C-alpha cells in the first residue's frame, strides 16, 4: 500500500486523482504483484482496496466529491504522507551532509540575533563588519583569488535543497487539512446555531483570525506572498536551472521535476486558498439566506395586513373582537398507519458487453411522445383573468378544447395545485369531454377548479357559489 501511494501521489507530486484513474493505476500495480505472489496474493479488486483505505477506520486516503463533479476523488491525508516520508527516510543515504546543516544552524542563529537586536549602535557595527568582509572578498576576486565549493559541498547543499522542497509540499497538505477542519466546524456551528447572526459571526471570525494570526498562519502567509512575487519566481527558476546544470549535481541524476518545484508549490497553495474561499462562501451564503428569510417574512406580514384592511374598509365587523375556527376537531394520525421503511434496492450493473443482434429496432416510439406546452396554458389563463375576477376550468376548456387529451388535462390540474393555486372542491365533480387523435369521444370526472386573481378572494367566491348551488 505504501509503495503504491508513494508511486501515485508522492513521486509525481499529484495532489488529487479521480477514482477511475486511481483504480486503473492500482489495477496495474496489483497485476505486477500477482505475477510474483500468485493470484491469491491480493484477492480483492482495486476499488475495494481504495474504499477500504479511505474508510474512517483507516484514514489513509481522503475520498471526496469536488464541486461540479459526480465522480469521487482521492487525496493523501497528512498523516499518511508523514508515515511515507518517515519510511522513505530509512533508506540508505548516499552520504550524510553535516557541514551544510551546521552552517545552516549558524546562519539561522545569526538571523535571529540580528533580527532581535534593539540597540542601533550594535546593529550598525554588525553591518559595518559585514561590509568590510564583503569588501575583502571583492578585493580577493579582483586579485584573481576566487574560492569555490568543492563537488562534495555542492552535492551536500543540493540534497538539502531537494529534501526541503519535498517537505514544503507535505506541509501544504497539513495546512489544507487545518483549513478544511475549520470549514467543517463552521458548517456544524451554522447548522446547529440558535442565537443571533452577530454572535455566530463573532465566533467564526474570531476562530479564523486566531488561525490566521498563529505562527503557522503567519508563516504560510509570508511564504505565499514571497512565492507570488513574479521577480522571486523568475529568480528561483534561474537558480534551479543553473544549479541543475552543474556537473556534481548532474552526477546525482536529480528528478527533472525539481526544476518546476515552485510551480508545484503554487498548485498546492492554490488548493489551500480554495478551501479558505469555500469558508468565506459558506459565511456569505448563510448571511444571504438569513436576510432573504427575514425580508420574505416581513413582506408576507405587510401584505396580509394590507389585504385585511382593504377587505374590512367598507364593512367593518360589528363586534369588537371576532375569531375564526380552522377545524372543529384535530386530525389524528395513528402510529400504525405510518408506512414501514423499505430499503432502497441495490442495482448491480453487468459490465459485460453483449453484442446486439442484427435485427433493427423501430425508433417510432421516440417520436410519438406527447409534450404539453404549459406556457401556452398560462397565457390562456392570464388572458381569461384580464376580463374576469375568476374563471373555472370548464370555461377554459370550452374556450380552447383539449388538443392533447388527458395529458393536457393533467397539466391544467398541475397549474391549479402548483404555481397558480386555485380553489378546488373535491365534493363537486365536473365532467370534461374531448376527442382524442383517433376520433373517439372521451370523458373524465374532475373536481371543480376555479382560478381567481387573488387566492383569498377565490376561496370566498367558491364558498358562496357552493351555497347557492
């Protein structure tokens, strides 16, 4: 497993692979293993191994669905990458570079000392000493005495550069994981939050600022700003090209991808930045949804007040207070009346390809489909309501008979119960007649349906009509 993950993710610096592509690579890997160990060495399929490695009990791979994609993708978890790096470090090294690391320790200590010195005189004295050392080195070069690194020192420093570059790529996965945990925490807080928006935003932004202002957040921001500088990118490209052309370095047969390692850093950093963008998008969507719900509720209350005021303007109630009863008895639903749960059927797809027979299949059924244009029905309804306060389904059909039969009648009922609510009296059945495509007279019994300009007015008109009937 470690050998395959190293080959699929670490060596090519592949951040994310689709399930189909990764399963194909694992199939090839298992094929070569079974040639040596036998067919029973690894009996399961590649897909089963991948899903087992991505299971919560394992946590070696992260299985997720990217935006705008219905195929699962896989990525290494930070813990799995650390384990692979630790095992890779157990390999026998060509040599252990001690001088370059000791020099790096001195350089870092000097940077700490210079950066934390608060006495201006001490800082000026240190800069003058460094200037004298530079002047002395310039004089030596002008005199024809130039100091060079020997091949061992060149190789030692290059190997240290290579290891540091790979370690940076691993650090990006950990940074991305930290931001992903923050994003998941924010979503959980939004889903279970019962207080005000201000308190939630204070808590969320406080957590985000805490991460951004931590040592890791500051270091990542400084690294990203330095990497995004075009001048620094060009300088890094130039240095890598020149160093890889040196004879001691070329003798090590370095990975040619190291020449573009800074572009790999950019790609890895972009993934972390997209995770932060999703966090901001989640907060913006939460604010938009809350504002939309509040505005909608306010408009509904205002419109309800206006409708009642207009209805009571000419005939105010005689009593000071009046009420209405929605129902005389509560609706009772027994527990045993509930439908039992039925597990969904699991569909197994036969992947074997069957050759079709030589007979041709008629495609007439594809061209005999019935399509009802609801926009035409809506236009007919709007024209009818321009001159009348209400209109029944029978009147609409009488003015424009059904052309597509039962399908068109179902479309009318769909408009009455969906986007254009109408008054429906199921106790009053009406007969609708039409002639089908073969010339046969058809009839159907449907409840009385009355469309009105305003839903409240239509209900009162239907009640009055029913009493007169």
